[in-house]
């Protein structure tokens, strides 16, 4: 009886983060703003418009980010790391 071996690549794809809301819709440079959402475990970048923000994971469904210097009015975007 012949033995068959299979090889392949496994790629983990974390669930897409989903932003539910911001704890404040306004802020100034250096303010800390909370984010609520789902699947935030693997978030690796938070953007305010096109600016990358410093952030901290508070829990699976909560993050906080610091408004950057010279902030622009715009959308908040969160992205996942890829494996």
C-alpha cells in the first residue's frame, strides 16, 4: 500500500474588525478617544483620515487611540494584521 503525503500552506486570516462607534466624535491633539467594535483582537493600525495614530487594546471589543498632532477632520479606520 502506497503512503501519500500532502503538503501545503496554511494562512490564518483573522476576522475582519468592525467599528461600532467612537466614544467621542470630537477631539484635539493628544486627546484619547475610545473605539467600540467587534473582532478588535488583531488590529494593528488605527488611522484618523490618513494619519496613523498610537493606540492601545483595552479589550476584545474596545480600543483607545491618541489624536495625532495637527489632526484633520475625517474618518477613523482600523486594520488587521495579516499572517
